[in-house]
C-alpha cells in the first residue's frame, strides 16, 4: 500500500475519531447512530495510522506532499 494521506488529513481524522468516541462514551449520542459513529471513528483512526485511505485509491486522490527528486 502506497501512502495516500498527508499530515493534515491524518490529524483531522484522528481528531474526528476522538470527538466521535467522546460523544459515544459520554452518552451524548446513543443507539444505532452512536455505534455507527464509533465504528466510523475506528476506521478513521486505522486509516490515519497506516496513512492509506482505500476510498482515495479508485479516484486517484492523494493528499501526500509531492517528493522532490
């Protein structure tokens, strides 16, 4: 897997994962929506750790900075 996520994208995803987790564990968001947000937060956290988003690949999107030769 070639990384396709830049630093800003990774930071935003980690922050969203933290917010979703806080909303779920404080009981602000419950039920099905809470579980969906918790799973989405887990996916965001996982993709930011590995620097690869599978949804970016088919569309050719990359937020990684271009390396200078």
